């Protein structure tokens, strides 16, 4: 990262009135380039956002994590940013880690810096719900096996993306399956990927994924379906054998 590189911090929010002011106050200690995507909040989030010096995209209705992520990429690209750092607004990502991402960006030899809650042990870590940890573990192992990666956490939303390297990725999912499509396309594009340890924090283990995805078996099939379909679609640009044994039929689950 040169002194001229521009870094945007992007934060998707949905009904985060409890945390949004506190999080933004902390984030603004480390950067003055902040974009918040208000994904159809129905609580007091919109009013609270207006009290802070941040850029805002508002969705009239809740469109999903993936759609918010795509909006942040497009904003960063069109406004000439060199990097996008994404983080959540529910106090599960620590703004104090932003300088660590910036330090790693300065090396200039990587395209994606992905936060990992499982690279190291944390003495004061909050244990995640067992179904979330098992789904993360299952999907991370399969992504590594099929794509030749060595991830320890395939779902963490605390990431830094080099915008130029990601500009040609074609992402078209709106939901929580966004990382499944991203990892396939990142490997197909030859992006250089590295993980960075971030603290394991779970403030609200009962938080809903919305509708049928609160059922962990259905959620797992949803993630697998997106991963498998994207692997099949991009197989010619992936490591040999990435699509071994994959068949997508009418039984694929989407939401």
C-alpha cells in the first residue's frame, strides 16, 4: 500500500440501532472513508446513521448480505478506491483490527486478506453456536479440498479486497451464500489470498438468518448448492478435479 492508496471501510447494517453509533464512532478513529449499506432497516438505524460523517446506501427493503456486499464493491470501484475493507456492525468485528489489515495491505503482495476467527486460540473467546461452527468447518474443508486453498474460516466477513484484482468478478447472489461464490471466483481469477487472525466474538448466538435458513441442515444445503453450482460453472478455470462427483439437479436448495 502506498501513501496514495485509498481504502474504503464498508459496513452492511440491518436493524443495528443497538450498536451502530458505537461501532461508527470507533471505526472513524481509524479512517474517514466509510460507507454504510442500510439494508432495509425498520428500527432507528437510519436516523442514527444520519448523525455520523459516513456515506450511505439505503435499500427500501431487505435484500441480503450478498447484495449489500456487491453494492460496496461497486461503490469502491466507481469512486476510485484501491481497497475495500468490509466488517459487520454487530460488535463481532473489532474496529481496532482495521490497522492490522492496513499493515498487511502495505506489503503489496496480496489481493484478499480474509479475517479468520480460528487461526489461533483466544483465551477470552465467545464460543459460537455449535451448528454455525460445524457448518463453517464442513464448508471450509470442502472449499479447501476442491479449490486447493488452506483457509481456516470461510465465512468471516472481516476482509480486505484489492479492488483492481476483484473488478472482473461477476457476483450475482444476494444472501449469506455470497462467500461460497466469492471463493470459487477468486480461485478462478488467480487471486492471491491470505488469512489474518481476528478475535472470535459472538454477542448474539440466537441471531436469525431469516426464514428457512434458521434450520441448520437447510442452511448447509443452501451453501453447498451455491458452491457446487459455481464450481461446475467455473470448472475450466479451477484446479483439476474441483468438480469431481458434483451433480446439480432439481433437488438443489435455494433458500
